[in-house]
């Protein structure tokens, strides 16, 4: 049973456009929702994270929107750049001593065209 | 501060063999988690170690095992290798793995089974 569903699987955006990636979760015990960026040949790197008591968090061009009632959260990349081309993963964990066990979405491959 | 270091970066094995992968966490980090990444299954949690004890375990067969040493370095072992074990194995560390702490990933070990 997949607990975090991510969409779309792939996304092509023009330079300067907005990239939007969505995730939905099932386990209401999840209380930490990070997004990771992965380049080929590299491990995932933390981009931004949010807790469910916050509806939005912004760091530079990256924004997470969180809808607790709908059990959905999304990543918005403003002014997308070719260097943002990578695979993005949403994740969730339940915190406490289970914080080291993250459940990941299937990933979204983003291509930003110059 | 040095990041998470995984060795070796690449491994080629044949079916039936066993393999040991190594992970050195960020200095001061005591929680080490292991994930398997494949194109078909995405990122799947294997297990997490804290203070030399396995604290969390994913849904993998007993052929997959691990351990953690007193300096927090961790090893993962896979016995009786199968073709389906071909994957990128990622290690992630966090200070304590408790509460809302981001995980810091290494660049992985690419395991290929012939």
C-alpha cells in the first residue's frame, strides 16, 4: 500500500515558469513532510520541509503548500531555471523515534527548457 | 563538515554471492537509515540504526541485514544476492532520528547483480 502518492511523474516547464508537484498521503500520523531534489549520480538533498501546523513555507524560489484536511501538499518552484532540472521526491515521516523512517513518493522528473 | 560517505560507489556481483556496503554518517549524527532505490519501486526504507541498535525495520527479507558501530558508522549486508537486488543503496544520517529532523543522504552505492 503506497502511503504517499506523487504526481505528475514527469514535468516540462519553460525557463521562468512555475513548476508544481503534488503529493497526497494516507497516514494521518505523518507529521513531517520534506521535499528532496536529486541529480543524476547523486543522493537526494533536502530542499525544504514543513510540519502540518503550517499551511505554507517559502524558502527562496521554493514554496510548500500544505492542506491538512485534504491530506495533500505541494511544491511550487517559481521562476524555474534549467539548473532546477532534476528529480524531486516528496516524503513523510511520523516523527518520534520513527523519524528515521521516511516514506517517499515515486518522484517527479522536472525538465526546465531554456 | 564532511557529508555522508558511502563506499564503494559501484559494485558488481553475481547471483548467490553476498555483499557488504559501508556508510559513514556526518560527524555527530547517531541515526543512520538505509534505503533501496530502484526505477520501479522508488525509494524503499530498509532499516534504521541508532546507538548500535536497529530501531526501525522496513519490509525486506532477512537476507538484508545491517549493523552500526560505536562510532555510528554503519554497514549493510545482503546475502544470497538475487537479480532483483540490483539497485542504488542510499544511506542517510540525522542527529538523533527523533522528532522532525531532516535526513542527509550520501551519494549511494550502485549494486549490479549479473
